[in-house]
C-alpha cells in the first residue's frame, strides 16, 4: 500500500509542532522535510536545528529532502539532527556514488531525487544501490505548484525499469500530489506520496491525511 508523507513546507512555520502532531495522529507514514539553500533552488527553508526539534516530537521516520548544492557537506549535520531518510539531488552531486555511500554508512536510507526534466537513464549506474528514488513532479522550490502531467509516463517508465531488474526500490512522488490525482499516481507506480499544500492548505489537515490513507488502501487492493 502506498505511504503518505505530509510535507511541513506548507504548514504554518510558527506552528510546526502542531503540524507534526496532526500527521502523527492521522497515521501518516513519514514526515517530509524540505531543505532549501537559496542556491540549488531560489528559496530558503529549514536547517538541522529544526529537524532536531521535530525529532523530539515524533517517532515517525523523518524524510529529509536536500535541495542544496554540495549535499555532502550537509549529510552529517542532518544525520546528527535525527534524519532517517535522506535524499540528495542527482543534479547537485558531483561524486554521487561517494555521497550515497556516505548516507548508507550512517545507517540511513539513501534516496536519489530527480528534477522533472532530468532523464531516468542518468541513474543507470547507481539505481541498484538506492534505497528509494524521489521523482520531482514540480520544479523544486515551492509548495502549491501544479503537477507536471508529463511526469505520469516518467513514473511508469521507472516502475517498469525497477520491476524489470527485480529490484525493490520505492518511488516517492513529490509535487502537486492531491486527493484527486493520488489514484492515478498509484496506478503509475508511486509507492510514497508527498503532499504539502494538499494537506496543510486544507481546513482539516488531519481529516485529509486520513482520507489519503483510505484512498491509498483502496487503490492498493487488486
Ligand atoms: C517542493 C518540495 C515539496 C513540496 C511539495 O520543492 O520538494 O516537497 O512540499 O508541495 P506540494 O505538495 O504543495 O506540491
Ligand atoms: Zn520535497
């Protein structure tokens, strides 16, 4: 069954604790935390201190999405802060194998994130080493953007590639996920759905996560 990862990027930054509690109580599977450095993407968000504070408030796995240049220099800081899953961007890492190995040597799940226009074949030599793949389905930088429709076929292509190699690598979808497109995304092959504005932009974020979980369960039945 597909997992739901609420992204606190769309929460009220003055009430992050509440946003995390809502996700926890609604039965979310992961907390997605977007780290932006103002270089790789033209926006700034959180640092390791915030991750360390969230760590104290939930036992859910913390899924840290590094949208930063030179990710290697940040990996130890986020491990120390309590990240469980760490994804770095293929476009941002020069020594990709080395950086992925570093995350794994810390005992954390290593994810590779790809921007919408980055071709899948660039993962050819590293795919089998990955714990998960994060496909961006909007251009990274902001929450609340519309899903890029051409990404549907990219998801199914990646799913067939993974299955064809007899690999078990979850595909995480990030950007423009909503209750209305979730089922299609699960059909395409999504295993983890990140949702920011679709959760925290709603009047009742808790109820929305519960609905997403129900939909994921329904879509997962043969
Ligand atoms: C965008 C971030 C996403 C963001 C998604 O750069 O990586 O995780 O929170 O937001 P929505 O779900 O609103 O598209
Ligand atoms: Zn993200």
